[in-house]
C-alpha cells in the first residue's frame, strides 16, 4: 500500500504512521522530548493536538515528519547552491587538509557536513591590531571544505572555592578532548589555549565566534559538592545566536567520566540533526566508573592544571599529581602521558642537564603506549623525547604522524611536528603544519611565537621580528618571543637586541641572560663587554652546573671557535636539546664550514 502524504485525513492514515505522544515522536526522531518540543515551537515541526484540555496530549504522523525533514534538507541545499554561486572556490583549499584517521564514534555523512559548513560558514575575524598581527592574516582560520569548528568556552566554577578552578578547567579540557575524538575529519574543536583567553571575560558570543572562527559555542558551569556534581551546558549556534540545546546534570562524582561522554554525544547529535539528518549517533562508550578511577581522574585534572602553567614549579607540581594518579590507578595511560610530557619539558625550562629527566620521560611514555597504543598524547610525548634526546628523526616523525592520524584535532601534535620539520630544514612543510595548529588554536601565543621561530630559522628576519613583537604586545613576559633579540642581531640592530635583553632580564642572574649578552656583545665587536659577561656565566656554572649550550652560545658570539667546539662536544655528551637547531640556527653559520661542525651534524642526524 502507498505511504500516505501530508494532508491525508487522519481517518485514512495507517495505524503505524500515528505517533501518540511526545515520547513516541522523540523516539521516532531518535531525539529527546525537550528537543522535539523546541523544534515544534521554533521551526514549525508538524505536531497536532487533541481537542481537549489534557496538557501534553499531542500526536504526529511519521510521514509528515519525514516530509518536513526533507523540506529542510532541500532548503539547506538551496542555501548551499547560492553560497557556492557567490563564493569562488579556492583550488588549494583541499591541500590544507591534514592527515585523518578513523573516527572513534561514527562517520558523519560528508554531504551533511558540507551542508552545515555552507550554512553556517566561517566569519571574518574582527579583532585588535595585535591579534591581526599575531595571526598573520586578516582572515579567520581557514578550514578544509566540509569541516566546521566548535569552541568549548571555559566552564564557570560555581562552587565558590577558587581551589576548585582546576576542576572546572579540567571539565573544559575534557569536553574538548571528548568532542575532538568524535569525528575529527569533519568536526574541528578549538584548543584549550585559545578558549582560555575568554575565562572570566565579558566578550559577547558573536565576538568570540568571529575571533575563533567557530560555528558553534558550548558554554557551561560546574558546581561541585563533596560527592555530587551539577553540570549545566548549552550549545549556541553562532549564525543567529540561537540556543540549540541546554541541559542540567546532577550526578555522583564517581559517574563523571561517563557523563562527559554522554554530553559529548548529545552535542554531536544536536549538531548533526541541525542538518536534517536524524540518524542515531550510536551508543556512548563510557569509561568505567568507580571511586578509585574517579580519584585518579581528579588527580590527573590537578596535574593538567599545573602542567598548563608551563613553569618549572608548575611542571614539578604536575609530576607529583600525575604520580599520585598512577598510584591510584596503575592502568591510567593518560596520567603516564602527562608524566612524560612534564619530564620532557622540565629539562628545557629549567636549563638542567637533560639526562636528569629524559629517562623518566621515556619510561612514562612507553608505559602509556603499552596501556593504550591509540593515545595520541603518548605518541606525541615519545616523539619529543626521541627527537630532543636521541636525535632519532625518523622515529620522531613517525610518532608525530601517528598522533595526528589518531586525532587530527590534537593541536600539540601539529605544533611540535611543525617544529620538527623546521629543525630539519623543511620549511614549506613546517609553515603548513604551523598553520594547521593555528587553525585549531588561533589565540595561542606559543604557536604564534614558534611560527616566528620558523621565520627566523628560514632567514626571514623582518617577518620574524614582526611576529615576535606581536606576541610580546599581548604578553611582554612571554619567554619564547624574546628570541627576537637574535633576529635583531642578524639585522645589525645591536642596540635593540641589548635593550631587549635588559628589558626582559633587568636584574636577573640567570644563565641565559649572561649567555645572550656575551653573544650579542661578541657579534657586535664589543669584546671586553662580551668577556665580562662570559666570566659571569662561568661563575654561575661553577655554582650550579647548567646546560653546556649556554656557554657554547657565548663562545660562538665572541668568535672563539676552538672553545666553541669544546663546549659543543660537551653539549653533545649531555644530549643537550639545543643541538636540534644546529642545521638551521643562523648563529652557527660561522662554524658551518669547519669539519668539526659537520661531524657533530652527522652524529645528531642532521647532515647537510
């Protein structure tokens, strides 16, 4: 028998076409009751009411609902055609697509994502001059065709206890991670660093959407008691500021891991259904819940909170919390990955010899991979270790690419892989990877500063100076951007280089202050001042051994080649991670023709 069409009198409807309650309508559409009620009110979804006073007594016909969905699809497709007719297609757009892996939850239809991307687009960034210079472009982050961006704003801490900030920040980061893993080929999620710029701020949502290039924004709050948690979340569509979805959850803390997965899937379903595609997202594969696992997870969140401070003290506190998390749950792979990252970066930030940290970092990374081979954080941590300490460039590249394959939304993998390509002199690839990182984290100062480093190492000194100064305009204490002093040296702007050192280290007695002064004075021919700075550096080294690369750098600037090679060998023996820049650092150009330099280059795997 033919299926009835809209307009068929109720008496002629097939019984199986009749849906007799909000619950049946929601089940047919594979949505919840609140959502279908909203669609009926806001979008004219065909729902009928019985002629009596009983509240909520409604019915609908599946054939009418199907026809309504089809009309919405056609409307969206017409908008897509109009947009394409008005907007020229960039033939190089597809080349911006990064490596992709198999989605963990499901693969959303490509057609649906293309329609959504066309419907909601990406807005031009309207930001400050500093942000324009930081991004290097007056356009918002450009995404591959068919891919849209979601921003998870910092969850508000409504507990009333500032000591619980780690928990609300952790919820933000966990939601980013959960959503990033759903379908990274089609859904990009803005990274933590960029969204944290809006914590405790008053910026309106439309401004945030423009600055981040986001089509959707998720915002929420957390209230935590001794053993309970209340989480509220709402999904906002940037196109018209409409609230597509809103929920409040009251759960026991031990069920938090499962709740995060549930929220992520409900958000993903809501975005998908906006397209007119009401297929189910499939079951939520929640993490196992138990008091012990929650305690380990809570300690992990504390560790991540301090790791994100990117200071020596922060790394030390992070290590303590990650170790406590592992003690609670020895099978917790992410805690091992966090421990590996902390040890790997602690050496660089503290200027202590690498051997003190790298063996612990390696053990933690390998254990994380034993527990979960599909954990991108673990692959990225191992890549950094074998790159900086072993100088095993092939393995490092393989691990970076594996991390990106597992999660193309993992911004740290793109960021560190861009650095890796830079050190090997593959600048075109490095710029492309750096841009992918920027798309995922458009307000990140470290990504912008490291983009400046790529410009410096590729001898584009004016652009490097502009990029680094843009970062310093936003944060004058941002250490990585103070490498601008060496770009000044290469441009012969010695006064600017010296002023930069004095402004950043006005009263410091740190090794790199004196190393920088010795190098700059030496490069400018002011030998007496250079030797004075070198003596100060040697005094510090006698009190507390430091990375030999600091003294190497001073001798390079002064022009004492024999002593430079003595300290270069010491740095090699210590496995100093500074040697990863040997191939591209302009400061070493005076040594490149010497066979001794070529020999060290060969030993660290960076032959010319």
